[in-house]
């Protein structure tokens, strides 16, 4: 099943997913860089977000859609399950797989750049 997604702010999406992967608090006010932040840390963080974006683009459509519905549209599992015509418990499993696959792709790309 292909779902047509409306346009969205990819930067916010990537920042949200980055927070999910690293278990950071989702308070975006805390994510605003301060003047005291180390420039190198900010560059590394930006590179991680870019790599996460590339990884997400490589995901199967279903995984991208699931991540979009969950983290951008903030839909609950029951609503997502209805759209994909799957059990609500399956939504959590698919989301876990999508996050894991994106993280693995991101790590693989980061390791390529480190070599």
C-alpha cells in the first residue's frame, strides 16, 4: 500500500528521529545551540542529522511512512494500524524495525566517512 504524504519540514523530522535514536528529551528549546557550544560538536551533530536523513531516504516506503505518521503527525498506534490495515501491536514492531534499519544505515555511512 502506498500512502501519499504531504510535504513536511525534513529538518524537524530528522531532529525528532535523532532524538528518538539517542534517547534525548524532545524539548526543542534545549536543542537551540548556545554561544558556548563547541563548534566541532555542532558540526558533528549536523553531520549525524544529515546522515540520518540519507538513511531514511534509503528505507522502504512503508518504513518511511510509519516514521512520518508516528513522529511528524504524532499519530497513535491504533490510527496507524487502521491506515496500514495491521494490528496495533504490529505497528510497534514495524516502527522498531524502521528505527533500527535507519540507525544501521546511518552508522554504516558514518563508518564509511571515518575511514
